[in-house]
C-alpha cells in the first residue's frame, strides 16, 4: 500500500456515500445501488457481474493480500482503517469487507409470460429477517419470481440482503407500483392466485399448484388486507394441531412454496 492510501475519516466522500447507502432507502433507490457485506455476499455480487466497488478493512486487506494475492485483481477497491470500518459496518462482528452492487432489474411481464410460472406475492412484509428468509427459501423451492407490494420492507436493506445469502442476485423480484392492479392482471393472465388465509381450504386438497399459479402472503401481524383477499382466486390454509392459530409469515410461505414444489415434482 502507498502511504496515505488508507481511508481513516468519515469525511471521505466515498465513505459518506457508503454510509448513506447503508442507512437510507431513498439513496439506494436514487442511485440504483446497494451494499453487500461479508465475504460470501461479496463473492455472490462478483459472480453476478453486479459488483461495483469494494471496501476492505486494513487488516483484511493485509491478510487477504498474503493468503490470496489475486483477490483484489480487477476490483475497484479502497482500504479503510479498522476503526472506521467497524463504525461503517452494519454487523456486530465485521468480517472486514463490503462492497456496493448494482440492483438487478426484472420485468413483471416476463415473469407472467413464463409457462411454468410459480410466483410469490408478498403484501406488506415488514420484517427484514422474514423478507430475506422468504427470498432465500423461494430460490430453494424453485419459485420463478416474487412480486412485492410498495409497503414491503426495502429488499436492499442490509439486513435483508445478508439474510438472502446471495439469493437476491438470482431470484427475479419486482416491486409493484400498484399491487392490487397487478393482482388482477396476474389472475387475468391465467395464473391462479392462492391466498394464505385462516378461513381457506387445506392447501393440499386439489393439487392446483401444478398449474401456473401464485401464492399470496400477507403482513406478519395482520395478514392479508380485505382487498387483496377479494382479488384472490382461492383461499388456502395450513392445517394446525393443538391451539396454534397461525405461523410466522416466512414459515407459512416456506410450507406453501415447498408444497408447490412437491406437487410439481410428482405430477
């Protein structure tokens, strides 16, 4: 490293923008950029071709330069003093590396044209951990795309991004401008919309997940709105034993997505 090449002040313009991207959804949206933190997420961004810039703590830079001399080759990177990196990081125990990546872009029309469409429709999911887990599980279950209502948590929130474990780069996700209009269009396209609801029929009664379909999941505390329910083609429920009334939104979504995967595998 050249003398003076280590960034040690929050007044540095790149560091100031990095902090802004970490904390402000509006900044992420305006720039079309988000932050990935940790070695795995950095490698996922790199593999996707969307990685823009890397920030390494001084100790990480020294260690990685010795153990993997070619690690930083071809990267636009900055070395940051350990103390400053700890301040900027969104994690309690930083791994010493983070980066910025361009947001993937997908077309809802392309998702609807898929002859094997298995969509996940999320209305007002607010918890970052739930959202990240749902996205990661969606990839595992073979979901072909996700549509989010505008009131959902920002999927580029650092906690959501980490929770996806890289799936955010591989699962097509669209943020709706008019969620209820999109629900109507989805149904009109011949994609059957199943809404998860306590008054629905058990999810495994008709094998309907084998056709083009979408699973509609609502807010963690309040479930689906009446308007969303009214636009669904059918209501389904997960049978419960004991005195349990409902499940966590991410758990419910996982059960239904994997039931769809099971039905499709066995058709």
